[in-house]
C-alpha cells in the first residue's frame, strides 16, 4: 500500500487488518465505479473545480482542466475524485438581487470541497479557482485542515476584447483594446454623450475576448497573485490565458494552463512525500507576502475581505489594521488595469509573470524570503 495513502485507508481498509473485512461494502462501490484491486492501495486525490457551465464563462473550461488533473493523478499513481461546486458570477449578478448570493457562494464552495474531502477521507486536494468567489472558496477548505495536503491552481485569464475599428469615438479617447471593465466605462461615456448607442452596443458584445477570468487587477487576478506569493499555488502560474485563442464560447484550453494543472499534481505528491502540509505553507509571514503583492500591483480591495477570511480559517491572527501597516510601506509598481493600461494575465505574462514582481519586492526587502512554498 502506498505510503501516501495516509487517510483513504480509512475508506478502503488495510489488507491483513480487521479494517479490511469491515470495508467490504465500501470497496464494492469503488469496484462498481471502475476501480481495480490495485487501485485500492493508491492515494485518493480530490479535484475540486467550481463550475456553472454557460452561466459563468470565467470557469467554463474547468471541466476540461479537471479532467487533465485527474489523468495526471492517475499517471502518478493515484485515484482522482472530481467535484464541481456551484458558482455565482459577480459579473453576471452585479446590480441585481442575484448579487446577494455571491459572497455566500464563496463559503458554499468551501463547504462543498470540505464535505467531499472529509467524507471520502481523501489524502490530498487540488482545487481550481477562477472568478471572484471561487478563488478564496478554493483555498479556505485547504487551510481549514492545516495538517492536510492541498494546492490550488488558477484557471487563467481571458483574452482582451477589441473594438476592431468599429468605435471611432471610443477609440479616440480609450483605444481599441477592451476589458471586463469597459462596459461600465462605456455606460458612463454614453450617459455623458461621448459615444452613441451603436458604439455602446459594440463594446458590450466585444469587451470580453474569451473564456477565462477577468485579466485585470480585479478580485480574480488579485487573489491569483496573492496565492502564488503565499506559496499555495504553483510558481509562475497566476499569470496566463485560459484558452488559446480569443472568441465567443468555450475555446481550446491553453497549453500553459494544462501544464500548470499537471505540475500541481507533481507538487502535491511531493508535498505528501515530504510531509509538507498546508499549515507549513500558509503562515502569518506567507499571508503578509500575499498582501504585499496585492498592494504592489494595485489589486482589488476585495482581497482584504478574502484574506481576512482565510487567516481566520487558518487560525492566524490578522486584522484590517495589518493591511494598513503593510500597505504604508509598499509602493505601487505596476500600471495594470483598471488603474493602468496593461493586463495581468496577458501583458505581465509576456515579461516573465509574477516571479519578476516577487524578485523586485524581495530585493527591496519587502517580502519574507524564508517561507515554504508548494
């Protein structure tokens, strides 16, 4: 039996021990799902992919990514169990009563993942995060069990949209590249008489370039950068595009995302072999590193809300005053949207991704360089 099977043996039983006979019924269900006798000795990895189909394009590709993770788990000698917590998209529900369900969905996602992990006694967890509430919702259940093994992977940002020369009034002031913030700016521009209804219609239909999370420093990118800086997601994984090409609907998933999903399995297995737990990675110092990066990149104030929740679940003392202390000494070193002209997922990736930022901050003495990462 694999030495990595530290919890799921409660599910399957151990050959030669009394537990083996007691778990006969459990194993019968596992055999019916396609498991072999050899599979019973393998570690069980939960793969959690928040998903809402066409209702949430930020996570529309997560079924495909989750399958890639599952295949890699099997290649590396494990069994993968999939779960798909529901998603409420801020972008879709903003401004209507549906937004009341957005923040509760974060905790529902976390509870769903915890329920599956504890109920099926899995040995490790790999979560996928994309939009505003799936990002923290994918990390909270990891820190709830600080003695366990887990890692999160960002699903990637969307391609920028474009007016394609169809909005001369808009382009004269803002340029042709669009983002998820463009329709809100366009509303104001139309109300002010700067553009006409035809240009507003074009921007509405073309601002989102593809499937994926918002590539600007809104909540998704902010938390992706934070988690990489904290060390709970793979190095250089928070920048990058979700799909290969721009276009409407679910496109072909980018090789970059697939590679990071595969790498996450290797990293998780390595954590399990070396007994590096979530609690070893998510510490007061690593959280401070995450906060530092959010400030340096001009990230979303929603990060405060989510980081405080993560610290609370990890039983790490942290208050809103700590954000003020850290922010007062960290300079803004980026020109990323919405306060600048560049995107996190696309433009920062082109110059080396978050490791470039981390290097600058570390050289300036603004990061704790002694933290463990996955």
